[in-house]
C-alpha cells in the first residue's frame, strides 16, 4: 500500500512547505501530495484559496502579486514554495501528486512537467474535469488522478467506465468516508489504482489495507507500515 504524504507530513510540519516534504520522505513516504496555484506564471504551493489559515497574510491568494505572496511567512519561518523548488527537493527521490487549484493552472503545470527530463514523477489530480482534460490534451506523459468529493450516498453506483473513457486515468482518489471494498474492486477491475484521502487513524489505515487499496494519503506517513521484505518504493509504481 503506497504511502503518500498529504501536503508533506502536515501532522508534524507546516503543510505544503519544504520542511514538510522533507519530513514526509524521512518518515517513509514514497510520494508526496501538494496543491498548486498559478500566480503571474509561477506555480505556488498552497492549499487554501485564502491566506489567513496558513500564512501571515490575508485575503485571497489570487488577489495578490507573486512578490507579496513570496514575502509572507508560515509556521517555523517557512515561505510559500514554488513547484520548481519542491521538484528540486524531492522530485528525484519520490513521486509528486500535484492537485490543481485556481484558474489557468492546468496548462502551466503541464508546461512545467513537459520541461523536465521525464514525467515519471508526476501525478496530476483535480476535482475539475475540464482542468484534467487540459492536462491530458498537452500529452505530457504525466499520470492523471481523478478526485471525487465526499457524497452522502457513497460511490457504490459510480460509473467508472465514463471516467476511464474521458481521461484514461492512472488513479481514482476517493474520500475515506465513501470507500467500500466493492468500490475498490470495481475501480481496480477497470484498471485504476485507488488512492484514499485522508487516512490518519491506525484503524482506518488497517481497514484500507484489508480493502486492498493501492495507496493512502496521510498526514502521518510513519503510521503506514510497509511489509519489511518490500521496503519503501519511491515514486509511482
């Protein structure tokens, strides 16, 4: 079961910061997940559309220029990193799941991936089908992950065939609340990997392993134990 560090290792370090991504790898994560906005042509790694929760700033991310956003401080005197900085830090050692945020981000992310020697490190995900299609249309070779939100009725009746036809995705990203053994089996039968977010409690991690999911997003990478004989596989299998 793949261990994907959610915004790095945000249970131990400020989310979406370089020290958080380093910590995730130290704790055994094979991959990390992050969120990206396109601000004046630069890809900034931050989750919220507003600044108050994680930075010293206020207001909407997209209402500020790049220089101002880069001047803000986060916990432990961190700064908002760029995707390029994270790639330089971990891209040769682990896979990176880039979740698309904000307007005009998909094309910029696709261009960034295309500019690298290989796309093997990249998995691009979004709740927005149009954003995913924009990445697909660039033919970067990046893997595509389809994000699904929590849904009151669950996903037992999910039409996976439509998703496969539209994106030919690598993975389906499901909320912990809606995961069942039946959904996992259905997705895997269609050739998709199933990654579940956000799985932090040991009993939930164990349950996902029993369901046979392919990976979990977690704030605590050290809680996801890999079989000793397999070790830690870096990047997307």
